[in-house]
């Protein structure tokens, strides 16, 4: 997808001028909130995460919409397009047990909630 679309990434310097590349993103010495304007169900999310990692060595954690984790995302109930079709292998009286991670969780995504956002920021993630 990256080769097909040839995405361009921009960052903004302290004077508010846009610059090509992500070089103006501050080097994180603590938590850093990076807000991406991605479109079309987040198909560009992988490219954004890869560019942050490759250009700035920033391993970003994504905050994903709850529907991604609840099976309403078109990925057969899992959080991502690959992996086993059957995501839940066991249940007990307390609910789901032994639920394999989907692609988004494997690469660090968490469900977007105020509590999860606070936890990520307070632990420097």
C-alpha cells in the first residue's frame, strides 16, 4: 500500500511552518500525544506508525475505536485483518477466556477510553 500510494508526511516547527518529513516532531523524553488525521477506516495507520518508527524511532501506541475490539469491524470479530477466523476459544461464567490478540493489539493498540488514555500518558507511553 505504501509503494502504491507514496504518502508524504509533514510536521510543524515551533514557528508554525510545515516541513516535509517528521523531523520537527519533538524527541519524546516523556509522553507524546501524536494526533494523525487518517481517513478511510484507518488504512493509512500502518504507514503512519511505520514512518514514526523508521524516521524518528518512536514506537507509537494507537488508540483504536471500541468497535475494532468488539467484532464490528469486518475482520471476523478480531482486531485486525489477519489471524485465526475464530477469535474466542473458551468461555466461562465470567465471560471470554483465552481470546487471541488481533493485529491491532499485537502492534500495541488499546481501546480508546479516558482511562486508557490516562494510563498511557501517566506511564510515558
